[in-house]
């Protein structure tokens, strides 16, 4: 079945350390093959070169770990949430694993269109935790912070302060600070955590960047209406 009977699931998945250097295209291909192997009725676009209807909130930068990535999967036929969950889990691996999923309206916006913020974390093994906390407090107290991001095609200057919703330094078990930050990731600007670290701790050694979460604009009215009038089933 197609059209209005199509079904859509929002999947939260993890991209682990061992596969952090595979590309976004490889991740798409992995999930396409996994969904097809699981015999789920994956929907494809029309035309000479059909594409799987798999949509991500934001491509994960190469080399990053993704703790809670967002992916929408559209199906051509109605499938129970339990069946979708078990079939997808059967084809997941430890390196790319589906954590949770819920059925959402098939006519809602793509996840990238409603992405607002992205959460990141990174360790700074050579920076004193007190120094890190003071640097972040000073930055957050500013009204603005002009920053120029060097790009191959053209440098981009923007207000880095307004792009940072929150930031903190927390001491890890080995005593080095872990910087946690929530950065703007909407249609107007995508701030990168490397830029934030470079601005506050120039030249500092860094650990592996992790994207720990993505914040989507999810209007409750539309969601509640879909739950009442649609056939919404939420996974526990």
C-alpha cells in the first residue's frame, strides 16, 4: 500500500567509536540494507533513480561519535511498532544500533527542517578543570563574541555567543574537563563544536567529539492531534 496508508517511524540510533570514520552516505546505505534485510516494506521515491525514504536530522561530522542520532523511516505498508522494533533490532550491530523508535505522522516535516539545537561533548586532557570552567563562565557572560570560521571556499563571520545555548565543564574520572555544549543547528546557522573549543581553548589537545543529542521543534498540538486521530503507537 502507498499514499495515505504509508507509515513513518522516528528512530534514535547510536554510531559508535569503531565506525566514527565511515561517511554519512555509508551510514545511509547501512540502514537501507538493514531495513531491506529485515523485510520491512521500506518506501522509495518515484522516478528513474528511486531513493529510500530515510531522512536524517543532521549528518554527523566525520570522526564524531553519535550517541542519539535521529532518522525517519517511511514504510509503504502498515507495520506494528513491535514488529518494526524487533525486525530492525535483529539487523542492528553494536557499532550502529537502533536505541528506540516511535511512530509519527507520515505527513509531518522532515527532521532536518525542525532541528533547533545539537548537544556535544569532548574531553580536554591538558586543560585544568578550573581554568576550563572560568573560560566558559567568562564566555557565557558576554553579550556577543564575533568569530570567523575559516572555510576553503569563503570565511564566515558570525556571533558565536548567540549560537551557544549552554556550556559547562565537568571533571571526568581522570581529572580532565569534559566540555558539554548545546549549539545552534537550525536552518539559519549550524555552529560546530570545534569552533567553540578553538575560540575558548586555542591550541588545546582534544579527545573524541561526541554528539550526545539533537533537539527538534516538535509542536505538541500537532503531535497530540496525530495521537488522537491517527494510529499512533509509541514504543516504551
